[in-house]
């Protein structure tokens, strides 16, 4: 698992070079715009609703002693909670809507890395509408699973000392599903919905590694939301294609033999 995570992390090293060499930046313009718009929505939501949530949380403190301290803590916690869930929604919202733009990026990378195999690789015929539909389906599924795990981790993270462990678990879970979404831009050409899910599950270390950088970059003010998709999708495409080749899952359409 650790080795797979590190391999996925290393794939980021050549992302910028590969994007420039293949002229991929133009494909990221619309996704970047979506990212900026949704990030602004998150920011205004955190600023506008944190007081309301803080007021609700402060009512949970029934004692007079320490009320002011708890209220101040509730205000900070409210902003953190809104940002966490905002980023969680951001990730899946942007990934789903970006599917028709990211799939061509992955395909160009594939043709660049394996030009000698292009005539003999089986590809599923998909349209932009089909890519968008699949992106929405994958990301809704991932969002529900992520919420199911993240919410308990967020609550348990409030426990002194041991709470840090649940912060780490929550971060790794979010990284896994971020990497999952990035890998699927490549997998959608080769596998059906259920097959892709099984593939990522069996290679979860690579998904986590890709998602770790995705989440880390996302935390960088302004620059993060602009660069996060270009570098993470490029890195994930390279990693996923290498895995498909190593596991002999790129097949000849006539003989059905791995190429």
C-alpha cells in the first residue's frame, strides 16, 4: 500500500512538463472556471452561515461557566465544518461536470505514452453526454460513501489526543475518493461502471496517493483551485495507464489478447 501511494505521488513530478508538451491547458479552461465559481460559493457560505451554525452549537453548552470560551470555539468550528463539507461537495461537483473535458485529456496522454498500441487497444465508444452521466453517477456514489465515513470521523476527531487519528483517517478517505474520480477519466474508456469500481478498489493505494496531492493543493489559496484539476488528472491518467499496461488489461479488440 505505501509503495503504491508513493508511486502515485511521483507521477505528479512530470505533470507540468506533460501538459505543456501535449498542449493540454486548453482543455482545462472550462473546469477551471467551474472550480473558481464553486470555490467562491463555498467562501461566501462559510462567511455567511458560520454565525448561524455557531449560534446553534453554542446552545449545546448549558452551563454559564465557560460559555464565552465555548461560543468562540463554536464560531471557529462552524467555519471549519462549512469549509470541510464545502470542499467535499466541491470535489465531486467539479469532477462530475468536468468529465467531458477531462476524458480527452486522458486520451491524449494515452496516445502519447503508447502510440504503438493505439491501433490494437479496445476503447469503449462514449459521447460527451455519456461521459457526463457517468461522471455524475460515479461522483454521487463516491460522495455518499465519503459522507458516511467522514461525518463519524469528524465527530470523533473532537476527542482530545486520539482525535488526531480520526482527522488522518478522514483525510485519507477523502484522498481515496478524489483519486478515484481522477482515475475514472481514463477507466471510462476501458471499463464499464462496475468494472471501474472494482479496479480502483484493487488499486486503492494509487488512488490515495493521487488524492493526497489533490487535497493538499486544494488548500492553497486561489492557486490551488486553478491548478488542482490539471495536475491531478494528468498524474492520475499516467498512473492508471501504467497500471492497465502492467496488469495486461489493454486488449486487442479482435483476439481479446492483452497488448
